[in-house]
């Protein structure tokens, strides 16, 4: 196969659980294999290089599926955020218009008021509106 400790290209250091290196290697029938290696020292019995390989296509399929799931999730969250923001803006503007309506024209509002007014605003209340 030509992909082991002697191969220099494609290695990435991965010190997880004592495994020393990993690489993508050609397998039978041009199948891509993911290979990881580890040196095992058995003391007086010698040192051995243990290599384990698996089909890289399975890992790539799982990774692509996960990437699609993440993209869909973030897409849905973005749409929900956009909708809730739009709802909040519309609701806020409607509430503002509701509260602004009675205070929009204080002179017109004074036409409907009857009774005695405080000394400070009595001259305004006595003036004809418009």
C-alpha cells in the first residue's frame, strides 16, 4: 500500500490515546483508507508498530451529514430570529402609535375638557382652539 511509518505526506500529529499519526492512504480498489499508527513497546519482546485502517468514506459521509444538520439548524434559527425581530418591531410601532394618538394634538384634546383649570393653564383653556 505504501502508507505507513515510511510515508511522509498526509500525517497529522494526534496524541489522543497514545496514537501517534494518522493519514489518508490508498486501499484496495483505490478505496481511501484512514490509517492511524502506534508504536507498542513490549520490553524484551520488542517494539511493534501497530496500524489500524478504516474506510474514510464512512467518516466523510458522517461529517457531511453533520455539516448539513448544523447548516439547517443555524438557518432555521436565523429565520426564527428574523421573524421574531420583525414581530417585535411591528408590535412596538403599533404600541407607540396607540400611545401617541391621544397626545398627538393637545389643543384638540382641550376642546373636550370641561371644568375649572389650574391657574397656570387657565389662560390656555380660555383661548379658542384654532
